[in-house]
């Protein structure tokens, strides 16, 4: 009798060990990428939507989140009408599967809505609920790409600080560059930032202009902040991008061969594979923090 009980116990232990080993080996967390800018209207949403689409088209699982509290940019750009958003999940009215909706191709969308604002007032119970729900998709996606609003607000800084990869978008205009520097300085001052910091120069006249602008910007960051910032790429100024928005489709889907599309696909590849010539800087191999940890961090930082 005793022998049989021991054997059963041993079998159960072995199964448990096997499951634990499998979980350890295969559980890859979601990489969280946050897109922001100092100045508004520089192309954050355009770039967020298109690089999310590009990464998804390359066979990775991608979820795109709209964290702009102002206008629901992504909804408009993709012509979707979400019924529920993060707010309903924080309030306990809806689960993650009720608020996550399909976008173009295999891309999935999480509408932030007023839930982003609500993160500042969240109580312990709500936070637990949020983390449990969000935890359900952690690892199910390879990438979570988050589009934020512009400027140095508490929310935007918290999102950037908690990210695995923080991308700052600027145009070559001096005002946009000054504001981009401002946001980088704020992020840099916070010791808690452990992610990668990247720059994208949008609306350039040529690749050469993008490289030149980024090089100068990088020098300023090195000189005054002693911080390296890697150029993820630049995107040419393309009037057709406005047309794409009217059609409520990602630009790279309507004009896949356009230079701006090629630029955005190249940015997507650099995010996935690392920036050429930046071996010391790239931390693509560094394990991702995951969505649950990300939300834990932001709710802590915002409060
Ligand atoms: N490379 C580009 N070439 C031409 N037009 C562009 C380009 N990128 C963005 N735009 C245009 O710039 C405008 C602003 O773009 P978008 O909404 O993506 O900016 P944003 O930074 O998300 O703005 P906001 O700060 O309001 O959220 C849009 O009309 C868009 O069509
Ligand atoms: Mg936007």
C-alpha cells in the first residue's frame, strides 16, 4: 500500500518537474515598445500603426495599444469602432478578451480610451484585476506596441520608463528636435529606465538628411547627457501618407513599394533584429520584461 502511494507521489513529482521545465524553457515574454514624441503631430500614430503592421506581416504576433488620452488616434486611422476599452477592464466590467479587437491582417488592437487616465486612480483590487487580465496575454504576443500622446506628461514619461524599447519620433524641424531632446533628458534623469532608447526621424527629404539630423542629435545627447541614442531609421516625407489615413488602412498595405513604406519596414526589422553597427548598444537579446511587469511599473510610476 505504502509502496503504491510512494510511486504515485513520485510520478506526480516527475510530471510537475516536467511542466516546470517546459514553462521555463518556452515561456517568452512579450516585448513592450512605447512610441512617443516631444512635439505633437510628428507622426507617432502613423509610425506605430505601420511598424506594428510590418512586424505582424513578418509573421510575429503583435498587439497595438492606443494610449493617447486625447483623440483615439488608432481607431480613426484604422476605421475601427471599439465598444469597450481599458477603462471597462479596470472597472471590472470587461475581461481582456472583450476589449481586444482584430485590426488589419493578424494585428490585434487594445483601445486604451479613458482607461489610461484611470491608471492614476487605480486601487489595489483594480490593479490586481488589471494584472490578472493583462497577464493572460503576456507571452501570447511577441510584441506590444504602444502609441502615446506627445509631451512631457506624467503618463507619457511613465510609459517610456517602463518600456523595453522607447522610441522617440521627431521631424528635422528645430522645434521638434528641441522637444524630443527635452523628453529624452527627462527619461534619462530617471534612474529607473533600463530599456533601449531609439530615435526615428520622420518627414525627411532623403535618407541622408535623416542620418545627418540623427547624427547631430546623437552628439548632443552624448555631450550633455552622456547617453547614447540609436537611430532606428528615418521616414521620407510622403504626401500619400495623408491619403492612406483617409482610406483608414495602414499605409504599408496600400503602397507597399513606396519609399516611406520601405523605410517603415526597415524600422520594423531593426526593432526585431537590432540596429546595424550598434552591437554594443543593442539589447535585442535581452529578455523582454513582459506586459504584466510593464503595467505593474506604470501604475506604480503614475501614482
Ligand atoms: N512621413 C510622412 N510624410 C507626410 N506626412 C506625414 C508623414 N508622417 C505623418 N504624416 C502626416 O502628419 C500628420 C500627423 O501624423 P500622426 O497623426 O501620425 O502624428 P502624431 O504624432 O500621432 O500626432 P498626435 O501628437 O496628434 O498624436 C498626419 O496628417 C499624417 O498624415
Ligand atoms: Mg497620434
